[in-house]
C-alpha cells in the first residue's frame, strides 16, 4: 500500500470515529486521546493531519458541503427560477444532511453562515453588478436566517417554510430586477 493510500485511510478512520463521537458528544467534550483510541491511531498522527478537534470538524463539514455542491447544475439560476434553485440546493445537501446536522450540533450558526456563503456563490450570475451582488447576499442571508430561526422553534412545517422562502425570493428578485 502506498503512503498516499495509507494516509487517506488513516484520515478516513479519524473522521469516521469523530462523527461517531459527535453523535453522542458536543465538540467541546471530545478529547483527542479518546478519538485516537477509537480510530486506532496515535495523537501524533492526529496532529499531523489536524490542528485540533475544531479544525477536524470544519474540514469534514467543508468536505461534505463541497461534495454536495461541487456539480450543482443550477449555478446562477436563482434569478430565472428561484424555486428550482432552492429545491435543488436542498436536494444537493441531502446525501450528507444527517452528517451535517451531527457536525452542526451546538454550532448551527456557524454552519448556517457557511451555507449562506455557498448559496450566494452558487446563485451569482456572471457580470453581476455590485448592487445585485449585495442584494442577493442580503436576500439569501435573510432566507438562511429564516431556516435557522424556524428550525429552532419548530413552529411551522418544513414545507410551509420552503413555500414562504420561495415566495420571498421570487418577490425580492423581481423587485430588485425591476429597478
């Protein structure tokens, strides 16, 4: 086995052990020693790959989001078809949704901020004016805030939230486009 293959397997073991620990513990409760024991590796190896537990969490989260959105076919289509854009963005996250929820536990705001950044980058059009870019960032930031706020409250169904978000995005983009 080559070094690169061995390295990839070691990282994979560490990441899987970490996700298993995150299912039961907050980020602050996980100790590198415990993680290394579960991953059948040592602390030196862990620190060779990761700065700390937080860095590991962020790396896995970014990796999942990148895998989900890497081939997103609806880039720049938020203006033409906001409903489809939101639906497909949600679908793109589905393969890792459970893992992303596990990694976000206790730090949902950080993950929502990352999601907002990804959505803005995917929604941007080529040759977009600075005003359009700011408006799009404002609009998507508001939508992500709605998801975060109402997910915590569990006051409305996921379907109703999606429906209202789509309406808001349609209205906002139409309003900004008609200027």
